[in-house]
C-alpha cells in the first residue's frame, strides 16, 4: 500500500507532538546509510509534522492517524519500533509493539527500563547521534532484532497483560486492607 519495499522498516506510531521525539528521530534516520530502509510515521499531527517535514527524505512515509486493522498492519510490516519521547507515563504503543514481536528503540523518558533489562530493546538519549548509532546497529542485525522481538513478547506476557496487572492490583489492595486492620 505504501510501497515500503523489501528493506527494514522503522515504525514511529503515536501522536505527532514535539515531546514524542519525532524530529530527532527523523534527523537520526537521515544519517543512516540504508537506502532500502523506510521510516513510517503513523499518528495524528499535534504540531510536530510541520517541524519534521523538512527533515524527511524519500525513505519516509507519513500515514496520518491509523487504527484498528491498519494499526495492526503497520506493526506487522515493521522491523523496529522507535519512540524517542520525553515525559511518557507508560507507552502503550511500545507495549503493543513488543506484544507484536517488535524490538523497541526508546528514550529514557518512555519510562520502560524493563525493555532494555529484558533484552527487548535499546534505550538511548533522544539525541541525533545516539539514535542514529542505535538505528544502524539494529537495522544491520536482523538476528538481534528477532531475539529482541521474542524477549519483548515474553516481557509483555509476563508483566503487562490484564491478568498479571489485575493480580498485582489485588496484591496491593490486600496489603492495604491488612495494614489497616
């Protein structure tokens, strides 16, 4: 549909807001020497697209907002999920990407250190040089991406499913009830 070709696809999925780090990701992507790689930018514009547009080259595809089946297609087409955001609470998009078997490239501001600890992704500062280096390394190593994708699926299954979170909440409530008795 978008003519992505056979090369690796980096997916940015989220609101196109300045704090999401799209501009620095676009600058870093321009620095990698992979003419076959694509950067797919999916999400509603909230002010960052105009600032980012001049940094995009012919390898970038901007889809706008996608949901439902299109969202799943984007995740299935991707080889790497990137979100160099600052000030995230907990990125649902990163969790969705890991659940779909994608390795993640995140900034510390995504507040998901478990991704790196579990071997599911790389966490780097949202700076052009650091992001470009991480992109190069991950895009040039499909075996590492596959291993990270498997680790990400395991992490989400073990820590972030509804059942797991519900059990954790019950434990908190039980502890609070016991403490007040």
